[in-house]
C-alpha cells in the first residue's frame, strides 16, 4: 500500500516503451521497462522486455531507439507473451496502490491497450482485474504548474529544466528512470500545487488538467489552420469502432454485422 507522507517521498514505479512508430492504433511495442523505487535515494529495480513485434521496424523508429529487426528476431520474445507480462506487472502496481509514472501516458498506455486487444482479445482495464492504475504524467504535471513557460516539453527538455539526469535517452529503462526522478523533482518543487494531494485525487485532477491543456492546443491548431484533432482523453484513449465512433456498451454499429 502507499505509505503515509507525500507521494513523491514514497514508493513509485515508472513505465516506458519503445515502439515501431507513433500511431497508437497500429504501431507495436518493441521494448519496454518498468522501474520501481521504494523512496528517493534507494536502489531501483528494473524489469525490461524485448519483443519481436511481428512487423518490420521502420527506419525512422530504428534511428530513434537503435533496435533492429535482426536484433528482435534473435533476442526478442513473441509480442503476445511480452504484452501479457507487462500488463501483469502494471496490475501488481495497481493492486499495491503504487503510483506509476508514465510520460505522455495516453501514448504508452493506449498503445499497450491496443496490443492487448490485438494479441489477447482483452483490454488494459480488464488486465488490471478491477485494480486502479494511479498514473503520474510529468508532461501534464509540468504544464499545470508552469503553464506559461516557453519552449519544448519533451522528456529531455524537462529533465534539463529540472536538473534531472537522463543518460541514454530513447532506451526504455533510461527514460523510465528519468521520468521517475522527474516526477519526484516536480512534487518536491511544487508541494503546495501537486505534492500534498493523495495519488487518487492527483490522478483525477490530471485528467481535468489534460483536457484543459488539450482544448487550448486544439484552439491553437484551429486558429493556425492546422487540420489536426487533439484527443482530450487521459490517461487512456478510448478504442474506436470501424465507423470512427468510440466503443461503448451502448454503441451498436451496422459495420459490425
């Protein structure tokens, strides 16, 4: 269970993936890592996965993370086994009440959800078996506490701004460790804004903050004539039917016939 005191002083986990691309609906997990730490300054425990995604890794993705088709075929494991293990590892954190840091959570968590649908016919919510994944997203938190700061907010940029070490960027374990340290730095620097909130409340507030941030970005796109649509959902984008509508218990689609 989550210990008493400020959440940024207690147990945290951190999750990150490297993938075949940036489309959460069609791209695949290539590598992933879950980093766990009981408190600041304590050793971290890292679990890493390497998957054979079953599709070629595009040159652009390989240029980012350096993982080749040959490497995953020789050293990776079947994607079905890997995504199942990842989901079980996250379910353990949810059951224990340990917050999980995920930088830009709607990307990694949605992609994992789609991989579970693809390989197991299930969902991330189903894999959590009724547990609640308490997510801490440094991208959302930073935009909330320092809304008007100019400049980019990638993991590399945020680590530089908050003086957090990031060695070996675009390696899942390195990025997960840096994101964990980054969230601890955010909590300790802004205790009155985010540090004193209990993780369940902070999780709910991030969904509201992300939606407001997304509305602002959408207005900017609309004013600039950019035909891009921003998804307001956090930390997971709902799946969509073939007709384009979000799946729900109430939705019935003629295309499914």
